[in-house]
């Protein structure tokens, strides 16, 4: 959700900094788990640490995600 808002705001680094954390981090408490893929990302690293701190699962490959 935050990425669409950042894009609509202009997509600059300043837009990213202003919107990413305030939008995505509060949503962590509503999510059950996390899938992180791709290269390192400061923002994703923060999210992963928050998931791990609350004991929620963090998957690092699609193959790790349980089927429903």
C-alpha cells in the first residue's frame, strides 16, 4: 500500500522517507507473517526485525510459505 502512495506523491527519495515507515510499520500488528525476497533493504530489515521481535514468522523464500 505504501509503494502506491509513494508513487502517487512523485516517487522521490523524500516521498519514500516521508511515507514508507508511517504507512507500513503500523500495519505489522495486523499481519500474521512476512515474506521478504530480493536484495537488502533498510526498510524491509526494520519490518523483519519487528516481526521477529513479536514472534511472527518471517519467510525468506516463497517455498517456505505454508500452503493454505
